[in-house]
C-alpha cells in the first residue's frame, strides 16, 4: 500500500531533526539549537511559509511562523515544541544521533522528547501548503530553545522579548499528551495533558567550621547537609488528588472495576502498568536530591557544603510545598532557589478538547480520551504567563509492549513508524477542526 506524502515526510523529517545534535547540558556548553532552527526555517520556506529566527544567545535560536487563518478575528492557536535534547549517555543499540530506521522504528535522542512532535507539526503544515489548505484561525508555530534547562533562552525569553508574536493567541498545544496506553485489546486510553506540576529547583547550603580531618568536629557542614538531604529524600508526602488526577483515576476505576480509594489510590494507579510511575508522581509532591558538592581534600573538613533538590509540587500547592521543604531543611541551613515555576491546570472541556477527542476516535475507534497531569514541566509554563490556555497533545498510538515513559531522557529512545504516521494523520484532523 502506497503511503501518503504526509506519512512519508513525518518519518523523514523526524529522522533529520534527530540527526541535528541539539544537546543541552544546562551549563551553557553544547552545540545549541541554531542548526536545527535553520533547518526548520528552510523547510517551512520551501513550501512558502515565512518564519522569523530569534537569537536569545550564541547559537540559542528560536523559530516562529504564523499561518493566517480564514478568520483572524478568532483567538489564535499556538503549536509549540522545543528543539533541544538532554545528553545521550549510556550504551545505545544505535548511535544516538543517527535517526536510524531499523525494524520500522526511528531511533535516537529526541525521538520521543520531542523531535517526533516537531516532525508531526512540520509534516502537517507542509502538507497543508501543498493542498492549499487554510486553517480556520491563525496558527502560530513556535519552535524553542533551552526547554530542557528551564527555557531561559527559549519560551521565557520569547515571552519577555517578542510578546507581539503571541498577539491574539488564546490556546496552545505542546508536548507529552495524546499518547496511548492499552488497557484492553479493544480499549486504549489516550492521555491528554491538562495540568502539570510546578517546579522548585532548590540549592541547600550548609556552613560549618573548617578544620583538620583527624580532629573531632561538632560543626561539620557535610554532616549537616547530609542529614537534611536524607530527611528530604526519605520524606513521605501526603496524597493530594487534584481535579485532573481525580478524573483520570475515576475513569480507570470505572474501566477496570477497581474501587478508587482517594486516600490510597495505589491499586487503581497500578492498573496503568508502565505509566504508573508517571501518574503515581502526580498524586503527591516529590522532592529528590540530585547533586552534592563539598570539600577539596581528604584531610580537610570543609567550611561549606551544597546540595541540589529537584522539587515538583502539585498545581495550587506551591506555598504548602515550600513551607514543608523549609521545615525539612531546618533552621541552620539556607535554601536558595535556582528556579521556581507554578503548576498549571485547566478544565478538560471546550471546543479544542472536543476536536482532540473527535480526531483520535476518527482514527482509532478503540480510543477513550482522558486528562492527566504531567509530573514534569514544559514550555507551557512560559505561555501561561500570557494567560494562554495550554494542553499537551502530540498524538501517538503506541504498541502495548513499549514502555513509553521510560524513553524520556532514557537510553535507546525510539518511536515506531506506525506511531508517527498515526500522529500526523490525527494532528492534521485535529488542526482542521481546531
């Protein structure tokens, strides 16, 4: 069976995007996104779509293009996605930046997070140009830098320095939503992101008395820091079911027949198999120690020690989380925020949501669409500053055996060709309804 040009292009564009190394080490090193931005701009121009490149720093480029709709008086829709990827460490089956097509699977860093979504977007709008199709309203394409390190050279920079690009925008769709999880042979859940946890990246600083390592020390910064980090890492946060999470768990409970205990929802969450670790992180705050730094010589007790914590709090609970972190750290240590961003949550209703649902069911009659909360963060945090209503919707129909959540920032990141082709067809249908 001959595949459409849309289906062919979504695969080839995704491969080419993966082959452009956009590793973001988070410390200012790395190749940046300039080459990727130039590639995106060029393939848009090839079909007659003009774009603008914004340079937020050396090689830290962003791309924006606006496709005029039939009714520009309607609120515009942003399609956003980031070009950067996390470092590719570990032993990969296929080179991480090869974009290799092996056994009908595209392999490489960014295949899931999130160059496949960029490929779906680009293939879709290029196909529109060939068909001379005009969307119902303005569609603004936003391809960003630096999402993997806080978006300071990406979406936040654009909101601060190019706000007119978002004029008239009321809604946005971005990454990590619209993917499937097979509960039964004839039933697939499609999870659409309607909320995401807030971010609290915190430094914990301890100060003691420097001295010789052979002597008794009652004021050791390393000891103080270690105790605080252990308290944080071992803390059990209480269950808090937000509206989005409650709807998801009620749907799973209804489908599986497992009663939902809102004080202990683990039995229902367990029905989600490989997704349980992602969903399980959205019923409570989390705070994970991730870095430690202290000392410079074996026989010297250092005066200072520092640790880093990746904190994620549920939308609406920022103050509660920070107050508890202060208690866990204790009065003798100092908390210095690296970055704090609010959680987001929107209701799962309206015409845009109906367009997502209808388009998924059109291409998969076994689909059941549910909202969920993302345990991480996306560029939506910047767009929220402009009062733009944000969802995660980059549709993929996934094989039941694929541990999708493990592929984010993992080794052997990959996406099946059938999933990409499905995603492009659904996204095209969705945008024509949006």
